[in-house]
């Protein structure tokens, strides 16, 4: 069993330390690129459907996976947060 002292509570958290600046940059990059990539894939799929373009199966599988992953992760996170309340 450990005792928490005042010094421990004043220590900077891991997210504020200089050692995690790469992690913070990675999170910011991921937060910016995921929606952009999802919108691009969705727009291309919409164009494929509207213009009846014969898109490669690998592209449709990749785009579907990316879109499902993005919205699936958000849904799971939302449900977990809702269950925690």
C-alpha cells in the first residue's frame, strides 16, 4: 500500500511532461487525419455509386473498413461512457 504525499500530487502528470510531446503530437495528428480520411473515402464511394464507376474491390473493402472503424470506435466509446454514468 502506498501513501500519496503532497509532493506526489504536485508532480506534473504524464501528459504534461516534456517526454510525452511526441505522444501529444501523434494524438493531434490522428485526431486531424481520421475525419479527413473518412470524408475522402465517403466522398469517393458516393461518386462511385452515383456515377456507376467500377471501383476496385480492394478499394471498397479498405474504405468500408476505415469508415466502420472510425464510427464503430466512436460508438463503442460513447456506449462505454454512457454505461459509466
